[in-house]
């Protein structure tokens, strides 16, 4: 699944266009390297998102096309 779509489905970013812009601006990295919105997300990937001063680091647990709001947080776990 594309990175921008995964970010939207996991509800880390509200809209896919915003996720796409974040990737293009270099604010999203996967496994330690900057990636584009078309990056293919796989379980086990470690994603780092930069929102201003805040950095969120998550590990991908699952990749699902259709996810309910209650299950979205189960797609990843926060890493310190």
C-alpha cells in the first residue's frame, strides 16, 4: 500500500493530500531514509513523521485497505 494512503487509513494524518504534501516536503522517513508518497509500506517498517517540533516514530504492524476508526490505532505502535 502507498505510504500516503497508509497514513490516512491509520489516521496519523487526516487527509491523503496532506500526507502526500508531508512526504514531498521530506517530513516522513521510513527505516531511516526520506521517502516519497509512493513508497510501498510493509509490516515491520519504522516510520518517522515530523510535525513542527514534534517527532512521531511508529512501527507498522499491519497494512489494511479498509479500517474502522476503532481499529486504526492497531495498525501501528509508537516507538521511543
